[in-house]
């Protein structure tokens, strides 16, 4: 699983012009699910995101997590994070999980984030043409991959 995590002042997801999720201060997570991802990937990535210390403490140092700050969260499925661009100019998405594998993993990831944070997590609509709006705070944008745990 790959995630692009953006610290935001606010974010929203719209489908067909209708807002389906909106948050204030917190994290917007763009989630790519790779063929072969498992519940182990979900557990590791969700814990990493919940505990990622990218919010300011009282001294202005990024030393607090979404768990500590009570930040809100939106998770948007984005298969394009698995793009292969080595050959030619047209990305290949062959590594992205097919919907029948990806949807249950996406739903399980959202449920695990809700369990860890103790609150409802906003979502996009899997497979829909979504418009994502955000005010990136910082900007702070972090890329994490459960198969490359650096």
C-alpha cells in the first residue's frame, strides 16, 4: 500500500458536484492499494499514519500526531499512486489491485483508521471521478509505502 499524506487546514471530496466528505484541520490520505496487499499492510500503514508526528507542538516543532491532536482524516482511494512510468510516456497501472481485491482492503483500512483515531473517517467514493479540494498546511506532504518501510 502506498499513501500520500497531506497535512491540511481543510479538505473535501466531491462527486458529481456534491461534497461527500469534508474535514477541518487534519490529514488527507491518498491511498493506493497494490495487488497482493494484506491485512499486515493495513495494520502497519494505519499505525504509521495515526502516529506520524507532523503537527506542531507548543514550540512550533512537528512533534505531535493526528492521534494526539485529534485531527480529522479523509481517505481517498487512488490507484494512480501505483503507476509505473519507466517505459514510454503512458503510465501502466498493472500493479494496482483490481476492484474486487482493493475495495475490501480500502474499507478495512478506513475501519482501522477509525479504530485507531476513535472517530469517524471521511472517505471518497471508490472508483468514482472525484474532485479533491484541500488547503495544504505547511505545506507538509509525506509519501509512505508499506513495502518499502524506510
